[in-house]
C-alpha cells in the first residue's frame, strides 16, 4: 500500500509541475511563506480583482487539515495558471477589465469563450476559497445573523453542514460545493462542475457565493488520496466564519 501511495504522489507532483510551468509569468507578489504559521488580519471581502492576490497565510498555516505541500502546489501552480490564462483571455477577447468587474464578467460568461469561462471561474473561485479559510482568527461556528439565517433556512447549523458536505461528496468528477445567498435572500446549498460558480449565467443555482469548497483532487490528493469525505470532514475545522459572516452581511 505504501508503494502505491508513493507512486501516486510522484505522479501527482509531476502533473502539478507541468500545470504550473507558466507560474513564473504571474505578476503576483508572494508574502508570508515562512515555516511558522502566521495569520494576518481577516482578509478583505471586497470585489475580487483579475490578478492573483498574495495568500493571506503561510503554506503550512492550515496543517494538519491541509498540508503545506498541497497548499503550495495548489496556490503557486494551479491557481496561478488560472490567473495567467484569465489574463490571456481578457486580452484576446478585448475585455476592459478596468470598467468590467470580474463579477460582472462572470454574470455574462456565456458570451465568452470556454477558456474565459474556465479560467475566470477558476481564478474567482480560488481567491474566494483562500479567504474562506484561516484557523485561530475565526470563530468555530457561524454566529449572529448568519447563524440565525442558516437555522431558518436549513433547520440547524449541523443540518446545513451535512447538506453542504453531501454536495461536495456527491459532485461527480471535479467541481465545487457552495453556500449561496439567492436573489430572494434565501440561503441554499448547491454544487457546480469544473470551475463554474453561482455568479455565472450558466449556473443551475444563481446567487452570491458565501462559502465555497474546492473538491478537485488537486485540493486534497496528497494527504487524503481518494478519501474526499475525510477531506471535507476535516475542512470544517479551518473555515473562516468571520469572513463568511461579512460576505453574508454584504450580500
């Protein structure tokens, strides 16, 4: 079994390295990647820019839930590639990024190419994902108005977590699980394939994403291999409920 796992890890790292060959082209300025887990103040939840932002914590900050190597590969290879490819698509398709917020582009993404859809979604989703996690700076559970809204729409926080976890577990192939504030103000759980999200005009469930969970294998394979349910169960321990609260209040 150990031999098989080692072989799988080597293949994963090889593929990840290939995916990240363009990482050096990114304009992102990295910070905070020492060996000590240092948490910044809770990150802003303002509109997400087109460019990749510095990770708000060290690569090892979410251990043991997410290991440092997975975080490094995920951020510096996969997510950086989405940002690079989005920049290319913006130029090729003549998008005025200065006057078109990324959220507005996503709301009309069916007008653009598959490259734009995949990479605009991939960039937005990952920027939101990094902000959605922290650790010591976050309350362990939803609080205040967010908690009340979850209890109203799902019955209880635990019922919400169960439904959300099932959305992630049952997503066939790669994709995301979401907590969404719908246009009517109701909270719902949904799931999207690939790098789609609820802001897109192609999404089955539309609304403002408050919390997103990446269930692509590259998000968890090095530590959890094929055990996606174990990854999801552990992930609740690093959700930054302070940020989710602010997103909810601003939705």
